[in-house]
C-alpha cells in the first residue's frame, strides 16, 4: 500500500512539475533568453524534482570529460524513463539536445518544449526521412550543438546493454565530432520498463573519455563496436550486467535485436 501511494505521489509530482516548469522554459526561449538559462531550469529544477520524488540518489563519475564549449555526441545506454532527467542533471552544464522518437513531439507540454527547443526527432520507420534527419543533425552539431542519443533504440528490460543501431555513428562520422560513452546503472531498478512501480535506490552515471571517430574513417560499425565496448566496460565497473560483445549491432529495422540473434 505504501509503495502504491509513493507511486501515485511521484506521478502527481512529475505531472505538476512538468505543467508548471516547461511553460516557463518555453517562455524563456520565446523571449530569446539564453539557452543556458532554459537548460539550467530543466537540468537543476525539473530533473531534480523527478529524481528526488522517486527516492533516487544519483552519483556522477567522470564530469571532467564534459566540455560545454565542445560539440559532442553523448551516447548512452537506456534502462528507464528516468534516464532523461538523470542525463539532464548529470551532463549539466552541457547545453545538449536529445535525439528522440518523432512521436514525442505530439505529447502535450513536453512535446511543445522539445519542438520549440529544436530537439532532433527521428522517424525510424522511414529510412529516407531518418537519413535526411541525420544529415541535418550533422550540420547542427558542426555548428556547435551537442546531442544525446540512445543507440539501443529502446529501454533494456534486463539492464544488459542491447545491440546498437548504426545511425548515431554515421552521424558522428558526418559531423566529425567526438563521442563520449555514457553509462547509466540503477534507473532500471528505480523505475522499471513497462511498470508503474517506483522503488527508491541508488543510480550511477559514468561519463567516459571522448572517442575520436576520425581513426575509424567511414567504418561506422567499427566505431559503434568501440563505443559499445566502452559502455559495457563502464557498466561492469559500476556493478552492472555489461552486454554481449559479439552481438553488438542491431538488425535493420529492429530495436533490441542483434543481427546474430536474428539469424539464429
């Protein structure tokens, strides 16, 4: 009963904070206030409310690898809906934009913020549109915008690192900017996938050293494997489950299913 009440409380607080704060962030952007101010609000107020209401404690390791002035692609594993606020807070003061599923733009309030903030929406069901979106994103990154992407394409139910899609690494090759491997552990326990249960507990976020894509040339698969190996190593270091290094690349058009598993 107490756990159910806590879940209801978290849902209420999340909804209240979103309805209250995201319009303020929208107003800040409409009035041409600095992006730093809008990001500060989302990272240090909205995200903290969501994290603390769920009873999570977040430890960030590797902040020395953050550089707000360096356009970077931050590649993270994905365990939970809670990952978004954890990354907003953990990667501050980097003024980044998420690469998100195109359906999120239709979510009231949050979607308005994402659209006005020029977050990057990708329709994975339409290959031609997805490629065009990545080309446009590469231009924005070269112009100085950092992004965060979840290359698994979906949340891992077990906590193990799933196979990666190659699109984000094609983007890194096009943009010619560094990739920082980011690993989250614990959010899947605090807020499991496909569950309304919320369980207070520790969360760890590790930011790895930047990886230069240039030595990989046009080989986006080799780059994807190298970044995924770094995230697996970080997961194991944090006490996580790591992942299957052999089954590293997702089958085309699939999320969470590797080419090796598809052919088995």
